C-alpha cells in the first residue's frame, strides 16, 4: 500500500488544485500517470529514485484522485495539462525537472517539454512515443480506421457515446479497473484491449474479469484505483480523449515540433498501442521527433501498464537514462 515516506502536497495552477505525492529529497523528478490511473501507478519508481537521491513527485492529473475535476472538455487539452505539470515543477523543483509520463501522461510529458522547454531537463515516455500534435483531429482518423469499417474503438466510444461510456464504467468502478487493466497487460498479451467487436459494442463488452488478478497488482492496489474512480467519477478521465480536437487547434500548427531535450522511450512487448494501425508498429517511430534521442527499451513479457507490471526492468532502464544525462 502507500509508503509511509510519501507526503502529499497541494499545488495550485490558477483555479486548479493538484494533489501531488512526494518522496525523497534532491533534484526533482516529476511523474505523470495515464488513463485510468493515479499517482499510485508510480509507487515503485518513487521508492527507487528517492533512494537514489531524487525528490520524486507523482501528481494526480486533473480529473483524477485528489486533484480538481473540471467538467469542461476544453479544460483537458494538452496545453492545459502541460501547464499543470509546469506549475508542479515551479512549486517543487528549482525550476526544472526530469519528467516521466505513462500512457496519456506520456503526451503530457512530451508536450510539457515542448511547450515549457526551460522547465524540462530530460523526458522519458512510457507506452506512448512522441508524435507531435498535428492540425487534424485525431479522433476523425480513428473514426475512419475503425467506426466507418464497423469496428469498435474505445476512444470513439468515449467521445461519441459519452453518457453511455461514463455509465458503463461507473456502474462498478473496481470491476472496470480490473477488466481494463487485465485486457491491456502482458498476461493477456494486450490482445483483449483491441479485440475485434462491432462499433455498437461497449468498452467492457467481451473483456475478462480475471480471478485471480495477475500478481503485479494486489487487491489492495486495485482498490486504490477503484475507490478513487468511484469517488471522482469517470467524466474527467474520459474528457481527455474528448479534448483532442482542442489539441489540434491550440498546438497542431505550432512550428518546431521536435524536442531538444535528452529523451528516451520504454514500452512493453505486448502493448496494444503498438497495434492501433494494422501493419504499423508505433514503437518504430519513437525517435522521429526527438533531436537528442537516447534509445528505446522494450520490456519483454510486459503489456501496457509497464512500470507496474515489471518495475525492476523499467527502473533499470530509467536509471540508465538518468545516469547518462550527466555524461552528456
């Protein structure tokens, strides 16, 4: 469960309050979680890097846990979320931090590095490589790829059937967490998450509720997420998907999309993100827009929740990246 060495602080970004878990002292390392998670998904990295002399801060992204939960979709654009990360860096660091992001936290981390370059000394993305936001609405691409072919895709479901999606996932948040986490993990080879079903299906339809759950998350671990989602609801977390058109409008036509900071990417062998487009492995493009790319690490046997499924391997890869920063 929660380490006694972890303290919680509140950081303000305008009228947004951000709950941040902090462990250790030293240079700041900021960790940003994805969907549907919490600061807690970084618990293994917090302990590891705090013992190596870092102040590790893991934030609840707005919409989650102890952070503010605005209802407006525009409040969840990458520009707004990167602003939250920058505010945490200003409050807890010396104005700069190494930033780690997983799942949606990875695009937040990548774009914090782009939009606030002086605040990010280095950046690591887990599970989602850096693809600069373009001027086109990404959701339209998924509709063409999936919905217009009669196939289900979760991001379109969350956006085009919002009340249905929130009701389905919120009916039993702990069950939803178990099924979503299992469907994307290495134990299921990531194949459950993108299973072939009609566009009229729902997120949980056809997914497995495992009993027992794989050993990488205990019942107590899962309850941390389930309880938080039950208390806070699914609107904010799903609004991140719905906000993608705002990303295109706000930053899709900005010049100079490449990142100049040292960057690395870590992903699971069986991550479903690799398979969003048939015949294309998204991991192959991880270095595309990073001018100081330090390499890709594939964690064998892991799926999408990589830093929880195999924390030791992820910590080794992150430590190699971080240690290499001092050598230039």
